[in-house]
């Protein structure tokens, strides 16, 4: 799922694998909630997501599938990913 957040001419894209939305994941001192308010948007195809990734000024990704697409696109490197309960999370900022 992908949801656009626009503030002062900047586009933040929140992307989350559908099965994780609304759930909380804890590991060590990390507690991460894939909140519906932030992540729940439209279901998109891989092609639609690739287009949205090009448009965004910043991107917040949670889920192995969506992070894999961002890696394939060259936006995320393995060293910039954190893993919480086996689920990948990454952020991208364009300056």
C-alpha cells in the first residue's frame, strides 16, 4: 500500500506491505507500529509503485516486498536497512 503526504510542496511517500498495516513489532529496544493513519493508502502495482518512488521527496518503507522494489530501483542499499522481527524498514531522502 502507498499513501502520499504532501506538506509545503514536498511529497513524502509512505509504503507498507499490506499484511503489516495496523500491527506493532517489537525487537530489543525497538518498537515500530505500521499505523493505518500513516501507511494505509491505495493498493498499488509494482509498476505504479516504481512511478511513485520517482516522484517522492522522501520515502518511508516498511515490508520486505516494498523494500525489495526500492533496492531494485537503486534507492536503498542493504546497509541502510534495519530489520525488525524479520521485516525490513528503510527511509529515503532526496536533498
